[in-house]
C-alpha cells in the first residue's frame, strides 16, 4: 500500500473524501506513468468528485465494494453525505483516458454496511 486516508469532512467541509485525499497525494508524489498501473481500493464507490480526482490523478484502476446508490440509502438526508446520483462508471466513461473499474461486490455488502452503520 502506497497511501491511505480517511474522510476529513470536518476539516475540509465536505470535500475531504478519502478517495480524493489519496488521489491528490498520489498525483503530488508519483509520475503519471506509475499511477496508470496503480489501483485505488475503497469500501464504497467513489462519488463523482472522487472519481474525477482519480481520473485527473491518472490512477488506472478503481476497486470498490458497495455502490454509491446503496450508501445513499443508508445515509438518507445526512448533511455529511449529500450524494449525487452519478456513478463512477458514468464519470469514467465520459473521459478520454480509460480507468478500469471493479465493483460492486455483493458478497461484501453486509460487512461494509455494518461498518458504515455507526459512522453515519
């Protein structure tokens, strides 16, 4: 593992999602030719902001367990997760550079949902 991050919502007022934090740090520390061979792994599908950060950083593959839509069902109207219904698949498909996507993984859903219950 090269980099890791948690959400920094309180400090960053909503833009400090873990995936965006990792993508930003990766872009600052590594060359694009290296990042295109790297994989970002996250429990929940990157939101459109985080998917954009991964795209612009040049990360080649994104792997996630739970869909953003399923997370939105869990969080409801929580002001710390005002989701946009825009899948990372749609974000990456709109780009000129290919980003491989693996996820969601239904066999991991129960475990990921349990981890998020106390967070929100």
